[in-house]
C-alpha cells in the first residue's frame, strides 16, 4: 500500500488570519451540572484545547450519548449531537468517515460507554476510526441518581446494590487495549494541566484515541478518587518514564495496577485507520471509472449485485 493511503484525510489547518476562539466564544448554554461536579473541569480543558489548537466552531463536532457527562455538547458552541444512550460512537463513526474536514470528539459516561454502549466501544476501537473519545468516569450512574455502573468498585452501595456491589468491575484501560484502540491514556479532572496534555496528544493521534478521565460525581460518589488526589492526601503517579507505550503487554500490565494506578499515555501505536482504508477504496473506484459521477459508480456496484 503506498504511504499516501496510510494517513487519514486531515482537517485543513486553521486559517492564519483567524484568531483562536476564546472560552467565551466557545461556551454555549450554561452547564446544568451540580456545583463541584468534575465534568466542569473537563469542559474547561476542552475549551483550552480548542483555543490552543486554533480550531474553529465549524471544524469541531462533539457527540455524546445520555448521562450527566453526555450533556457536554449542549455547552459547546460548535456542531454537536446529544444522541441515543450508548450510541455516541456509531454516530461519531459515520461523521468521521463522511466528514474528514471535522475534528470528531465523543464524550461519554462510564454507564453510557461500558454498559449500554459496551459493544460499540470495542468495535470502534478495533476499526481504528479517527476520533477522540473521552469517558468521564465517575464510577456511578449520575443522571439517574446512583445506580451501580460497570466501573463501580466492589462493595459500592447504590440503589441497585443496596448491599454493596459484588459484580467484578471492568478496567476501561485494559478493555481499550484488548479491543484494539491505538491510543489509550488516563487522566483526572483534578489535574487540568495533565488532562490538557492528554487531550492534545489524542487530538494529534491518527486513529481512535481513548482517554479515561476520572470525573467525580460530588452528589452520588463523593470522595471516590481522593486516593489519586494529592490535595486530598492521595498520590498522583505518572506513567513511568521508561514505559514503552508501543508495547501492548507492558501497557496492559501497567493498566492492571490497583487504584490509584498511573496517569499518562499507556499505549500508542500507528495502524491505518478505517477512514484511510475507505478513502483509498473510493480513490481506486474513481480512478477505475474516470469521468463517471459518484451516483453512476454506485449504480454500477448495484448492477453487479443483481
Ligand atoms: C435506552 C435507555 N436506557 C436507560 C436510560 C436511563 N439512563 C439515562 S443516563 C443512564 C446512565 C448514565 O450513567 P453514565 O453514563 O455513567 O453517566 P453519568 O450520568 O454518570 O455522567 C441511564 C441508565 C436511557 N436514558 N435510555
Ligand atoms: S449528579 Fe453527579 S455527575 Fe451528575 S451533574 Fe451532579 S455531580 Fe455531576
Ligand atoms: Mg457515570
């Protein structure tokens, strides 16, 4: 395969004569999250990212499912879709494949991404669709007022497990690596500088970039992440500097560390995206049927199927 086919078609660079957007220009509706919710911090980091990367409204799309975290697109002045519960990723896949001129971001909660949307997570990762998924993980269903989520730790008392959760929780990082994600990172809302670094790295990754972002639900799981927050007596350990992020087994082992674990990029490899592969097929078909309109090429395919 010639090297030109390996790169995902990219959004055009920002026009030089346009100023970066300010937080004020990027903010849409006033967020309806509870005071103190970790999601505020993730939104602020996202605004910073857009400003720093000099992206503009019409080049950004944020897509979400359902949940407190999934209200995200309402608060961003850009293209946005608040889609069906658990279905942000298939929608985002379509947008990413059809509109290579856009930067596609999906925002999800732990329930949205790993319960009802669990299958889509695996398939989007293995297909290496060009987009960034940020899961704002609070270890609980927040919007529906405290049910056990797939990431709730053993013993967590909720409305669905009044006696304490006893189903083994999933490890999102291990799940992402095993599913075939090509960029896997972990950060937390209590360290916005670090969260911004992870988002910048994800933005520039050519493929499916997944960020697990701890985001505390102060209403239904207060203190969940204190052990990872130095301001609350916890420890914030970066991924060791000698970690080889291209080594899948090493990444998996690192992801297996008990909470609070590590923060940073666990895994990052290059593999052609589905976007690039599909673009290559399109190019080849157009070259083969020179002069024909797209609909005529499509008609020929239908005729062959008869
Ligand atoms: C098909 C469907 N099933 C269930 C629900 C109810 N529901 C809404 S949000 C949600 C879970 C949200 O949890 P999470 O994704 O962790 O987001 P958070 O609110 O914690 O940010 C559920 C079960 C729904 N809206 N649609
Ligand atoms: S219920 Fe929890 S997750 Fe939802 S807005 Fe309030 S603090 Fe945030
Ligand atoms: Mg949640």
